[in-house]
C-alpha cells in the first residue's frame, strides 16, 4: 500500500529518485546547449536544436520543478517510499521531463501566446502544490495539531489541491513544448490521481482520522475546486 507509514523516512530511495531526475534534466540540457561538435558521435542525432528561447524556458521549468521536488521529498514527504514505487516513479518522471525537453526543444516556432499561457499555468500549478504542502507542513509541526487532519489553507477548496496543482503545472509544461501530443501526459496524470492515487490515499486517511475525515470529505470537493 502506498500510504502505509508516514513516519518512515526512506533516505536511499529518495536520494536515488532525486539523482535520477537531476541526471535526466542535465542530459536534456547537454543535448540542448552543447556544441554539436562536442557530442559523442552516437549522440549527435539526438541533439536538440530548436528555438533558443524555448530551450531556456523548458530548462528553467525543469530546474524549478527539480528544486520544488527536492524540497517536497526531503522536507514535506514523511511517508515511506518503497524501492518498487521509487523505480516506477523515477522511470516515468525522467521520461516525462526528458520528453518535454526533446519534443519541445526541437520546435522552431518562436515563443507565442500558447507558451506564455503555458508558463502562467506552470506557475499557478507550482504555487498550488508548493503552497498547500508548505502550509500543511507548518501546521503539522505544531504539537497541538499532532494526530489531526489538516483541512485549512488551500485544502479548504479541494481535498487534494496539491495533486490538482500538479495537473495544472504539467498542462502548462506541455503547452510550452508547443506539441499537442504532450498534453496526453497531464491527462494520464489526472486519470491516475482520480482512479488510483486518490482512492488509495483516501482509504489511508479514513483509517487514520475516522469521522474527522468523513466530515471533511462530505463538505469538500475531491480534486478540482468547486467542480469535482
């Protein structure tokens, strides 16, 4: 079960995850910005050679995401990460971030309104995720709140507002690539949250918080504020 022990800090899996994500981002950056002549022969066909402004935006988004992920995994995330979960998420997230860089980075179109809208969505999603995680972390650190369910802040508008932030973030990221096919990634992420992650987490929360969770669930939308 994914949400099994929120107090077990699994250092090695988390370090492996973060190093792998950083490696994928650095590899994409190398293929984007390195002189083609400095690449190994077998890598030259994979060089990313599109609009330079888009390169800068894509890499900035990847680096910001990595830094946010580093804080989330090392500070906010207290539950155990199993090796199986770590390897699966590592493969998927490395593939997603590299795909955004590869597909978007090869686009020759100059940055326009689609990309600007994508940047705004990326920033909004980043804010929703990080702000909600931070306020919950601060609240949980207080002795008087131990053993209680956090339902304030942005979590008043959605039980899983942090996940909603991720969906918004990756929708914006996909738009920055200027490739319609990349929108399949936030769609799959949304479906994964709705049908797998959230049901598993809700069972865990109900088991740990009982009627407090039931009251919260009855009066709060599941994922999308005011809608679902």
